[in-house]
């Protein structure tokens, strides 16, 4: 006879075991009038160890349901992502963890936890919305060797894949991140497309013709790749030029291109193609093709600058028939800087931190020294500067270390030959320069060292040892310069005479510096008002301690 559970305090697990015992009893089928196959199926289901584990978990939750620690764990997950993004560059275990928690399933689990913890049960969300304007992808049939994939294609819409011809057929070379094919994961890089709508395909041109003729459903016969899919790349680049794919005659598909501006941060998703990389802008899920470093170097080396729309500089990438040989000296390095090709710079995202040095760059007379002195005067415990070295003799009544560090001519020449100077120059037969050791000493004191140096020295100072924050003080237009000069004269702050030619010279020099060295700058401020420029400079310095920063990858390793 079938045993029935009593009304006593029987636990859920005990009741579950009692039901299982009844199912296994020889008289159960006749006592309840059940079919033998149904009873066998139910018995196998309930005796499964997974089901029993769920029952035990339910009993524990019934006894002590507990309370959630937090209902906003998705924000915590974003913070962990930011921290791991840096560690993943140096540690393989961190990279593996970063890949796991960035996955959509892990994020969905956390979001579900937050919904349950906040008792957000009012309405079930539409987990898989299907917009009429988006392609619908669904599997049709799967075998061990061949897969059939069905796609509902909208007219004039790209599939978001590129292919290449190989000996074994038409191979998927790239899948653009963010489109429906990428999200569903039914196609992978390396898959071989054998047929489209029942017709064999052997070339990209034939595939394009079939797709143009196809409206609505498209059926593909796929030979899956046996290669392991690689982990998402963690390469971030700072772009140093503007790019518009619709103006590029070299790109395979202009619709598949990704436009970006100078200064944008790009995450590279795929670099398999030597000419075209797949990337997306940080903060934007849509991806596309961008020219590779190699392709853009060739373009800038062989395309006349007036026809190279991707760069506004008339100095970078110019090749002339006349060549000038010269030894490399820091004071003559402008000749070499002109040939630098600023394309991409690999960067890493760092948590907020204070830079070691503040470098002010600008044309002569733009106010670099004024801002340096004002910053030091406002907070002498935080900001400091360094004194130049010179082999000039001491002035009457001058003490060594008061305005300059005076050394002998032999010492000066030896230190210059040993590359101990950040920059140096010659004036009226004497050398003047800033030694790297004085900068190091200032940094070790814990203060932010302010340097107003020539732009040629940027390549020496912009390294991990000095971690500079480079601010370019751009000169305003000639008319604004004239007004600022007249106001300063009325305030008796300056007595030096400046002509209209001086204003034009300052503006032209400023524009030249910006064209040639813009890829070194962290911030550009047009100095059209001394007080407003100073306030903007101070705010930018303060934000370094509160906001994450993108820095050269060499600073991380």
C-alpha cells in the first residue's frame, strides 16, 4: 500500500525520499492506476542526483532565505572589469578571469541576481527582442560534419562578414563584432561556406551575386572550423589622425569601415588581415574596419600630403628628392621629428594617479613661464621647478644655485656628450641646459615638477620614468593676441614692445608646433584669456587624481 506523508514536521528532503520510495514500491502502479512507462520515467527523473540536490537547496533556503548583501552588483562588476583590464596585460590568470566576467552570460547572472535581490518581479523582460529591421538568424539542421544555418536577410543590408578563397573553399575571414551573426555565434572565423540557397559557391564574387539576388531567408551549408577560437584581444590604440571610410578608396567595403577622430581610443578586435584591422571605439559597441599601421604608413609615405585626407599635417610623411645628411643632436632634432609618422599609439587604461611632471609646450611669448610661476606660487608644497646648468661665469653678487647651476666648460661638454641633458642650447658662446638628474631629484621629493621646455625634448621626457602630463598652450589669433598685449601694457605687466609681425610669427610658430608634435599632447588649451587658461589648467591637473587615464603601454610594463 502506498505510504502517505503525515502532517507532522516532515522536511522537504524527507518528503521527497518518501515519494521516491512509493514510486519504487511494487504495488504503486495498481494503487494509483498509472501506466508502467510513465512510472518508470518519473522514477528515473526524481532519482536523478541533480534533482535531489535542488530539493536540498530549496530546503536550506526555506529554513534560512538570507538577505542580499547588495542590489547593485552590476556597478561593482564594472569596477572590477576596469581593474582587471590593467592586470590582464601582465598576468595570464587575470586575463582569463577578465575574459570570463566580461562574457554576456556572467553579466546576465549578476543582473538577474540584482533583480531578484531588489524583488523586481513586476514584469518579465523580453529576453530576446526581435526588431523588424534586424536580421533574424536561426539554426535549421546540424550534423557531425556539415551545419545548415538560416538567415533572414533584410534588403540592402550587409551580413557583416568577409570571406577569402582557399583550396578547401570559401572561408570566413572576418566577422564584424556587434552584428546579429556575431551575437548568435552560428558562424565562426575559419568556417567554410559550401553552398548558399542550395547553390555551390567558390568565390567571393559568386557569393555576392547570390546574396544580391536573395531576399528574405538565406540558407548556408557550412563546414565548421576545427580550430580553437582565440580569446578577445586586449589591444587599445589612441588614434593620431582622422579617418572617414567613405572617403577611402582602398577599403574593401566602405559600409564596413569605422570612422574615428584624432584622439579616439580604439579597441582592436582582430589583426589577422595585415592591411585592415577590426576595431571598435571604447564606449561604443559597434565595430568596423580601420587601416592597419602598415597600410597607413605606406599611404602617408607615398601619397602626396595635399591628397592625404587622413592627416591635416603638411609636415608628416613628406618624401622629397633632396636629402640632407646630419648627425642627430637634440638641438637639431626637428629635422628628424618632421619624418615621424604619428598613426596609432598603443595605450592602457590606468586608475586615477598623479603624474610626476607637468610639461608646458608652446610658442615663444605664449605665456608658459608665467603659468609655471603662477602654479608654483599658488601651491609651493605641490609644484616645483628646476634650475638650468650653464658654463657661463657667475655675475657679480650671484651665488651658485640662485638662478643657474654654474659648472666648468669641460663638465658641460662631457655631460652633453653623455646625454645627461633633457635639452640644451648655446647663447652668446655659452651653453645652457636642463639636466635629467635635476628633474629626477625634483620628482623624488614628491612634488610635481613643472617644465617649460622646447617640443624637441618631448621624445626624451615622455617615458615611464617621468610620466609627464603634456599641455600645449596654443596661441590665439593675431587680433586676440594684440588685445591681450594692450591690456597687459595698460596694467603695466609688460613693457616689451611687440609689433604686428611678432603676433603673426607667434601664431604661425604655434600652428607649426601643433602640427608636428600633437601626438605627444595630453591637453590643448588656447590661451585667449590668462585667468581662464590658468583655471582650466588647474582643473585638468586635479582631474588626474579622480579620473581614469589612458597612458602609453610602455608605462605599464
